[in-house]
């Protein structure tokens, strides 16, 4: 099971190769993250949009012996496409052992709908990948910028537009419980 602090350490490792200058290079460019994640994971990645409606399945990661394919629904807007691509790439960094791979995506979707807080390995993996995607696209180094935007009266939609992420992810990132969880995860790493 991947802890929030393990996610933070893994994302920080990505940012040793790619360090955005907060405020001037936002949004983080997924195309610049991809080669770094390929190098860190040792797995070449192909990203593509496929024609299916993103009702419950927004994207998926297909792993092969020599590469990975990330498919994202063509019906997603740009913010969701970026987020889903990063979340799926995060699995390549977080779920390194075959025992961590989701074997039955349909059953995972059912479990996520029925009990998203269940403590099974697949749901825990999905939560860790979402956290990693939030950290990749709204980096910890930019938390001061986000706080300043909130204090100046910026809406979550305006912050989402600035970082080019879904507004729902800004809602989660700025939730007091998430802020506390991230502060604890980053504690002692600075």
C-alpha cells in the first residue's frame, strides 16, 4: 500500500528532473513530464484519445512487456484529459510490482462506485495515483501561489483554469483535510 508520504517522495523525484518555476511555467506541461516518467519507470509511454464516452471510465493504462499505452476518452475536456493522463502515468511510478496491477478494471469500477473508501489494494492504488496527479499538476512548490489566489478572492474555477486541472481536483486539493494530509506527507522532506 502506497502512503501519501511515499507518493510525495516519488513525485519529488520526478521534479528533480523537471522543476517548474512557480508562477511562470504553469500549467505543468504533460508532454514534458512524460519523458521524465518514462525514464524513471523505464517504460516507454504512448498517449492516445479513444472514442468512448467518459461516464465511469475516463482513461486506462495498458501495460505490455516493453511499453505502456495510456488511453483517455475523447469526450473529456483538456483539463480532465491532462489530469487523467497524469494519473495513469503515476501508476507506472507507484505500482511497480505485478502484484500491484489491477487485474479486473470492471470490478474496480464497481467497487469504486459502491465503496470508494474501501481499503483494498486496487482502490488504494487509485487514490495514490490521484494524489500523485494532483502533486504533478499542482506542485507543492506552488502552494503559496494557490494560497495567495484564494486570499485574493480567486474562485476554485479560476485556480483550476490557471493550473489547467479539473475544478473538482482544486476542490480536493484545497480541502482542509487534504492540506493537512499533504503538509504531514511533506513534513521533514524540505
